[in-house]
C-alpha cells in the first residue's frame, strides 16, 4: 500500500514541479546561447544586454520559485491532504497514518533532492565548456592533494549523512508542528506556527542539556591518538549532530503519528 501512496503522491506533485524544472533547463540553455553570442563580440554584447539580462533574471527567479514551491507543496500536501477536507477521504482508505506520513516524507525528500540535481544540471548546461570534465577532475585532485589533518573521505561521508538526516528531521519537524496545530479548533495555522516555535525551543534546550552533560562527563575531550585528533573530533562533532537529528526526527514522527492516530480533528 505504501507503494500505491507514493505513486499517488508522485502523480499529484509531479504536475506542479515538472513545468518549473522545464523552465529552469530552458532558460539555462537560452542563457548559454546569449553567452556564446556575447563572447568576444562587444557590439552584439551591447545589443543583447537587455534580453540576456532578462533571461538570466527569469532563470534565477525560476530556481528560487522551485525551492520555495518545494517547501510550500510539502506543507500543503500534509496539511490539506491529511488534516484538511481531503482527510475525510484519506482516512477512509485501508492505509495507516504511519504509511501516510512516510509516503509524504519520502516524496518531500525526493523532490528536495531532485530540485537540487536539476539546478546543478542547469548550471552545467549553461556554463560547461569543452574542457569541463578535465577542470572538474583537476578540482577533485586538488581537493585530495589539499594538506589537512583529517581523512577527507570520512569528512565527505559525514557531510552527506548529516545533510540527508537533517533533511528528514526538518521535514518531520514541520509535520509535527502542523499536527499539533490541528489540535486547536480555531486558528490552526497560527497554532501550527506557535508549535513550530515551541518545538524549536525544546530542541535547542535538549541539545544544550546534552552538550552540557557530555562536557561534565568528559571535560577533557576524547582520548585518541594525536595524529588522528582532528579526524576524531570531526567524527565526534558530526556524529553528535547526526544522533541528535535522528532522535529529534523520531520524536517528531511519534508526535505526528500519535496525533493522527489518537487526536485527529478534521472539524
């Protein structure tokens, strides 16, 4: 059933996102065309200044609109589809609240990632030259030749893991805020915003307490070999952030799930 929910979410949201992706790629190609015309030709560059400027402005606006739209659709799909008028239909289907939450979470993360990849692809289409891959390889080589006292592969792995876990946790944070807000009979959106602030305060407080406890237990840091000190501290830093985001994400998920199971208020 989760697969069917994901398919339904994909159909409902792709019709919104795909036109924006098409506009981004189209104007990336248009801007590349203007760059080619302007290159080494001052006279044409002056004549094309206005249209090329407009094309670049539309391209930038399309990128900004896509990321804003991703955020708005993420909220709308959860609020309107589960807690609004459509909720009466969704909760008559043979699916659990857990499956509804997971389906919307996975699709929100997917669109965040797809939006990022489309922007990267558009930049490549607009700016890449014939020697792009050679320069990219040189950049990678320079990164690995960069003399730093930490393992670069470990750093990259921690960064990727932290970004993805943070993405999941932040979306669940919004879901939990919206779920708490619907407990109120009036001004649900305002209540959701208040819950958003309250959850943020609680999260910051819990994080501060955990950091204080770790410092009290082990004020001198961790005992590792001096040659691996920076890598060890980096792993401790990223690992702590990762663990906190996982715990908070689980907490946000539990809040949303309990409310949808026990306290659902569609009035």
